[in-house]
């Protein structure tokens, strides 16, 4: 290989382009001076060597912006950035502006682990807002527990976990799966077909679902269970199997990009919300339906509302919720990200993360992880778009579950809501062997 | 998951309903067959005729798909009256775009690496990463879908309970048409003659006046163009994202190698075999087990017969 002048110049130009990293963002103010420095001196608020200066504190973001999970996780990134911007505009936390270091997990669990190490050990961030799939959370959990970091995890998940170093902003199984199945049972469904993507969350959720259906729902049974790899795009055989078994309720936990292929192929096979509702349940009450816990407005943006109309999702938040907090939140989100932006349940939960962290820090008067963890239970966020949330001792949130019906424009219509706030119970008796 | 005998599990079904479901299952297998065939067609031309390992094949698929998505959005915004007919035009455009990118890539990069197959592997892998990030910059990281014209949506119901998805029929006809087209192109056209001559003996082909460099470039570009058409066809039943290509590349190579690289008939047979096997196994067991069993079978057959299903005799 001969290094001609032409080749070297081209290489240097390419290198220069790479080095032109887009600097800064508009979420935090430059050249900020802390007005409360006397009240919260750095030496007092940070005794463990975190990335805290007199005027700034640095946090990390660890989501997948590439790969099959990007369809779901980009909303979380956007929501967290909006929350941090709003906190900064209100004066920051302990008078300091919050700076963000964002890393890409690339839908690859070992990458999540590696980036978590980088954020905690090298960047020494005060908190990390990240992860979406349970697999990514399990991959980074050892890192956070060893380095004593803080993770704010936004997604609804299967429960069976309550780490000191993680705050779970999403629902766990009893708040989402069990309540949702009870609703389906009330609609008259007696036979259930469980399916999902092939990793820990759908499998554990369906295990909990199966226990609930067979043990606690009288006269109900599971007629089938199937899993397909993440990123799979061919569901025709599964759809034929479902037609064969003809369940009352299709309980679907298809995650990420596969959602698009799944709904499009359902539509092509003639299974729509309407066609299901016309068929009678085995109990004689009501029509058949499909209930998912993993398809939110984010995924429908990619699927197309016309392919999803008439199916149901169980979540704690929908963009169409009619309360003043949510109206302000949606307006602020669209102002920052464009009028066609959509907000799913996980994005809203991610939005709560920075706020809950900031309030916990203010209550503790310190950035030290141990002090924040001690101060967090009982912290309340009344301006939450879903209404009102409170941190429980087990680091989960009290919340109300809702059932939304998918509409053709990509939004949801709330058709049922739990009367009271459901207490989070990540280790429900009778569901763990 | 226990292998429930099918008849025990369907108590309460009429015989004709079972017949309907088996017809639909057979058709699902044919749909998967068309998907595999479309993916592998472009690759069999490039890998088979030129022995170039094109790791960027999936990204050419994605390029074709994104062209379709782009045109779909343009049509929707500016010329909504053209919605019903935009799709065939989009497929031709997808061919054109992928053809052009393939031509440029061949001219700039591949032609220097013909005698170094491992280097082409690395170089095309780099191209695939480059293309993936370009897509992410141009179109964003989220999944994008093309709006389907109404005649492609839904399904045909020849009888009550029998639903044949229209996009399955569309994929099948596209796959069959493209295969026949490429076959006749290779057998009857001037380009096909040049390609076959170059394959047999490159030096003699050069000596009788065939511009082998030009032929190679044309072959690579046509292979990429075929990938573009496959990508456009895939928007009917799935979405496209910057990293969608990586989902297809492995299956494409398996189909091509199993069929005997360099042979269109071999590719057809291998695509059919693998698709039907996977589809039927998915029906009786679970999705993951079906894939594992199919792949294990392919490995065993390749160990017994490494040249694939139909070996091409090439004089060295």
C-alpha cells in the first residue's frame, strides 16, 4: 500500500470530520453560577467523589438509539432530556445545572454493561437514567450494585427485583399484568394465548400470567404459549396457530421493532380489533380481544394506527389522558420535539425519573447515593402527567393502571382505570416458586 | 414446549376448517419462501458469479426499502392522487437507487479487491456500517413504514374462514417474476453471455474482447439492484430501520450457500426447502426451536455435501 499525498489528505479530512463532535446542548445553561453555593457547598453535598462541581452536576443517559430497541427507547431519551431542561430552567438541583453524558446501548446487552461501567467508573455520574428491556437492566445491575451507582429505570417490567441502587418508575407485574388480566376476565375472556419476544421480560411475565390465569381466574385456561426472537419479522405461522386455537384473549408481549411486522401481518391475515370483537367468547359474555402490555404510542408511530385500531394496551399512562398536568407535559414535549411527536407510557415514566431524582436529592440535601436512597421513600411528584406518584420503600411507584383502546390516529382511548393507586409488590406471594 | 398432536388440540373443529388452516399454513410457507428467495437472488449473482462476499447486502436491501418509504411520504404529501400506482414506480426507483450505489461501490472499492476475498469481506463490512449510519443520519433511528396502497392491504377470502394475505401473493409473484427475469437475463442477454464467459475463463474472455471489468461492475450493480427491489417488497409486511439489513444478511447467506453458490436453481430449491421446513416446524413447535432445528439440519447437510444442493462445475 503506498501512502500517496492524496490518500493522506483524504484520511486527515475524514478524521477532522469525526472530531467535530457536536458540542453542548440546550438542556443546560453554559457559564452558570450557583446561587445557593453557600447553602450547598460542594464539599458537603458530595463526599463520594461524584461528578459534582460548584455550578454543575453530571448525570448519565444509557439508552439504545440504534438497533431494534431504538423504536421504543428514543422516546425515553427525549422525555428525560425535557425533564432535565425543565429542572435546569427552574434553577437546577441544589443550585447546580444538570449536565448530561449520553451513551448508546445499541440494543446489545453487553454494550449496556460496558457503557454503565464507563459512566460510573470513568465519568462518575451522580445518577444514570437508562435501560428499557429487562435484559439490559439485568446486564447493568451488577455494575450499579458494585459501584454503588443510581439507576432510574423507566419501563414496566416483570417485578421480582428490588435493588437498593435502582428506582423503578414503571409498573411491575402486579400493577400491570395481573390487573390487566383481571380486566380481560371481566370482559368475558376465558381462554388465553400467551406470546412474546424471546427474552426475560416476556417469558417471566407470561409465567406470572399463566399462574394467575390457571390458579386465580375461575374457569380460565392458557391454550398456547409462543416466543420469537427479538427483531423477528415473520409471524405468519404463529398467526395460523392462533386462528387454529381461537383464543378469547391474545395476550401479546411483542417488543421493539417486531411490533411493526406483527401488527401488519395480523391485519393482512384479517385479524383486527373489530373482527375479534364480532366473535363471541367461550363464556358467552362479550367479544374476543387482543391485550398487549408492550405496545405504546411510540411503537404505533412506526406500525401505523390503521394496523392497530381496536386492540387494547394495559399501561399507566396514555398521551390522551385528560388532566392539566398531562396537557402541559404534552404541549412542552411537542414544543421541543415537533408537533408530530408521540409519548408512550415508558417515555412518561422516563420523564418522571429526573424529577424524582432531583426531589430526592433536595430532600437529602446531598448527591451521595446512600443519602439519596435514604431520603427517597415518600418523595412525591404531584405534577406527574399520569396524575400523582409516590416512591415506595421498595423503590417502586404507587400508580393507577389503565386500559386503553388503540385508535386509528395512533392515540388511545382510556376505557378502564383502577379505582385506587395500586401498591407496588414486586415479590407477590403465590407467584414465586 | 410439549409437541401436542394437532388433532387432540383442536377438539370442536370441522374438517373443512382444518383444511382451511392447513392451506393458510402452506401459503405462509410460500410467503417465507418468497422472502428468502428475494433476499438471496441479489446475493447469488454477486457471490456466485463473482465470488465476492458482500456483507453489505442487507444494507442494499435497506436502501431499497428507504427509497420506497421516501417516495411513499412524497406521494402522500404532494401527489395524493397517485397513491394507488406509486408502488411499482417505487420498486423501480428502489432498483435504480441500489443499482447506482452498487455501481459506485464497485468502482471505488470492490474492483481493487477481487483477488483478496477476505479483504472484500472486511471492506464490505465497513461499507455496511457506513451505510447504516448514513441511513440513521438521513432518516432517524426510529422504525419507518411505507404507506401501502389499498390494493395491497388486507386479504382475499375465497371462502369463509380462508384468508390469503394479498401482500403474500404480491411477494410470491414478485419473487417468481424476478427469478425468471434474472434467469433469462443470464441465459439470453449480452451481459449474461459476458458473465458466463468471464466465469469460465477470465483471460480468454478478455482475449476475445469482453471488457471483464465492465462486466463485473454491471454484475455487482445488478445484484445490488435486486437487493433494492427485495427491500421495496419487504415494506409491504414489515418495517424498515437503519439496522434492518443485519436481520436479513445471515439468512441470505445460508440460503445461497446451501443451494450451491452460483446457481439460481439451487437457490430456489434451497429457499423453498428452508422456508417450508421452518414454517411447518414453527407451526408444530415454537418459533425458536424451529429455527434451531432448521439450522442444525442445514449444517449437517452441508457437512455431508459441502458444495450445496446443486454444485456448479467451474473449470479452474
